[in-house]
C-alpha cells in the first residue's frame, strides 16, 4: 500500500465550521482532497470562537497551522495599505 502524497492547502480563514460561503467552499474542497492526499492546512483564525474547531480538522488534515489575527488590527492594516 502506497502512502498518500502530501499537499499544502492554504485558506484565508479556518474552513470549519462550514457555515458561511467561503468556509463551505474551502471545507468541501478540503474534504475531497483529503481522500487522495495528506493535507497540511495553513489558515488564518480571525474569530476566537472558531478555535474550538481546530481538533475537528484533524479528521481531514495531517497537520494544521493557524495564524491568529486580532480583527481590529487586521482591519486597520487593510485600510492603511
């Protein structure tokens, strides 16, 4: 039995829970790809509420790396540039 190839999957937000448009799309792509690849997920975490779902992603991902954003500062930086 051959090992699955690795794949780096980057999203702009954590793809779980799939309750909004971009999260639904990202989660469905992630779920599909996880059948054929070992997924290494990189994403931003802009809502502290979503942090509770990190463990759920281990069902689909070999590793998860989230960069936590402080929303007010991220919005401010987006306006300045």
